[in-house]
């Protein structure tokens, strides 16, 4: 069953293996938002600009990916956190009552600035 799922996943997202391998080889296993260290098998290789809205070139761009833990990835994808145009992490009202501590390192923002700008302008739910 797992083998069938893996083959299907790699067939539908052929670049995913290359992107994950890049992160495994070039970065520490730390979530870009909560800055917590996790075992590498727990972290997700996440697109900064949603994959479905990315061009073929952007899907393969190493600057469009980073490690996210499952919780931060879900919160980011739903548009409840983002990085504003000044490089600061922002939260919307949906999550202000939760004890969530987010940070982003400036160098992580700068390498993916265009993708974070897209997310902030198009995905972030600023209420």
C-alpha cells in the first residue's frame, strides 16, 4: 500500500524528491516558522508560493521551498500567517488566541522574498 502511494505521489509531483533531497543536504531540520528542530522524517518540504499556483520553473526553484512542521504548514497554507512586505511575520485574528510563537530568520525571508510577497498579497487572510 505504501509503495503504491509513494509511486503515485512521485508520479504526480516528480520534482518533490529533488526538492526534499536539496533540503536534506543543505539545511538543518528546523521549521522555518516555529524554529523548532524535528526529526527529518517529520518535517514537510513545503512550497512558499503554493505549488498549484506556481509555474513549472517555480515548482523546481529551491528558493520556493523550505522546511515546515505539519502545524505551521497547515496554518501557512490556510493564510493565517504570512511574511509581510517588510519581512516581518504576521498573524491574522483567527490564531491570535492560540499560544503560537512564530519567527523567521531574515536570510530565509530574503532568499524567498518574491514567493513570500505572492503569499502575502494573494493567500494571507488579513482580517
